């Protein structure tokens, strides 16, 4: 194929040469040039050829004059590129001062200025030089307003300044890049505008702004925030039923709905949502939340929780929830047994606090004080105090792990 193209090229040159020779061989007239008494006469063909050679000579002279400057520019660009590479490597290695120096020098080259100034500002931030960081940001803002806005928005969002983040992103002209859209969605969630953030999810998926797991996690956070920010009970119900089933079964979403529903007087709806999520995907924090929800009007929550003991007999979250539910119904003996089992299985301060409430309700002030003290000690990561009144047999029973069997009667290992 290359040989064929070369042959065509040489044939075309031969045709052009023949046409040029035919044109020059004709008598096209004379050209007379007079300048200050001097007269020069030549044919038109030779005049055109001389004119072309003159322009070629001038171009060659200009090219030769520019050659040192072009070589110097190439050298400066190569040097700046090497500084950029070395500066980014130093930034990755944690050599902040060397990285800042190299990247600041690399920023002299206009083509490399944006990444060099971004790296220099990060290096200045890492070594705690706020003045240098502000100087690099000002230079970046003058050179590339979009890159500076994205960098500033990320820093403001990390500081919890959601409204300022949205103001910075709103100043950008044109459509937001994927990273800007992601930051805006996060800022809208943090700023109480989760419903506005939902409209961004489709664009983020289309632009592949992150992997599937990160996008799914963002969708869960946005969905949970929309429920948590619902102003009224009917609005909460509408948002809840508008979610797909997979999101309603997610732990953060179910937890957000349950807590917001409890605050709006919908305790039973919140408990049902938590129970459905637990039966789909067991979660210890969700199980503990099931017991912390305010009592509703149905009165079936304790029976439903006790049914889960068959498959989760050693769950500290479930045992703590059962203790709280029994305490709500003034079943003091059962509440104490469940809470002791929860503590033996690794429950934390919530179980000790609930046990203190049980002792207080029974008039046992001594053990109640110990239970409350242990709740505080666990919060300070201190070992709990010993609690009297529990026999050795009861302590062994509390620590025992019940055998779990599947539908075919085969024992299963504890989770």
C-alpha cells in the first residue's frame, strides 16, 4: 500500500513538473524594473522564479533567526515538565517542601500551570503554610477559574461549609464537570437540600463519575437524607413509598425513615420498616434501633423481635432491643435476663443504661448506680465494675451461645 501511494506521489510530481516546464518554455512577456536610473529586464517566468526564491530566502533567514529561541523554549518546556513529574513524585512521597518548590517552578510553563499549582497548594496545605496555600490558590484562580473553584469547593465541603460550597460551584459557567456535580450533590445533602441532589444521580451514572459501589453508596446517602429532611408526616410517607424496594431495605435508609417517623408520631410505620430491613439483611445497629424506637399502638413489636432469636440467639443488638421492649412493658424479670445476656455477648453502654433503668424501676438503687456508672465507663473505654446478684449458673447461661440449625436441622456455625 505504501509503495502504491509513493508511486502516485511521484507521478503527480512528474505531471506538475511537465506543466511547469511547458509554462516556462512559452513566451509570456518581459518584466522591466527601473529604480534610480537602473533598468533591469527579464522574462516573466524568471521573474516569478526569482520572486519565489527571494521569499524562500527570507523565510529561511527568519527560521534560522528563530531557531535559538525555539531551542530555548523546548529546553524550558522539557525542564518544567521534569519539575512537574519530580514534584508530583515528591508530593506522593510526603516531601512537602521539595514538592512545593518544584511545582511552583513548573507553574511558569502555561501548559503545565494548572496541575502544578494544584499540587503546590496541596503541598503547602500539608505542611501547614496557609499563606503559601492562599498564594498558590490566587495564582490558580487567575489562570484557571474552573480548576480553582473545584479545589476550593472540595475544601469547603470537607470543612462542613455546605452553603459556601454551593456558592462556589454556582459561580462556574457552563455545565459542571462530573467532579463538580458530585461535590454539589454532597453539599446539597449536607445543606438540607437532598431532594435537589436526587436529580444529579442520573447524570453522575451517565458520566461514570465513580464506580458502581461508590454511586450506590451516594444514592443510599441521598435517599436517607431525603427522608430525614421530610418536614411533615405525609411528605415522609410520599418520599418513602417513592423509593424502590432495594433502597427501603438498606440499613441507613430504613434507619433514617424510622427515626424521622418516630419524631413525627409514626412509630409503628418506622418499626415495620426496620423489621423488614432486618429480615432482609441483618444489621446489629438496626436491631438495637428497633428497641430504642418509642412504643407504638400495635403492641406486636416484642413478639416479632423474640421470633428473631431462633436465627440470631447471640446478637447483642437484638438482646438489647428485647431488654428495652420488655422494660417498656414492665416485664422486669425478662428485661433483666435479656440485658444480662446482651452484656455477656458484647453489648455496650446502651445495654448498661437500659439495665440501670430496670433496676431503678424495681427500687434497686445500688445496682442501678453500678449499671449507670458502667455505661459511663464504657464511654471512656474503661473496664466495667462487677455487678452482684447474678449466680454462677445464670452467668454461664448468659455467656452460652445457643445452637442454630437450618431448615434441614443441620447445626450452623455462629456468625
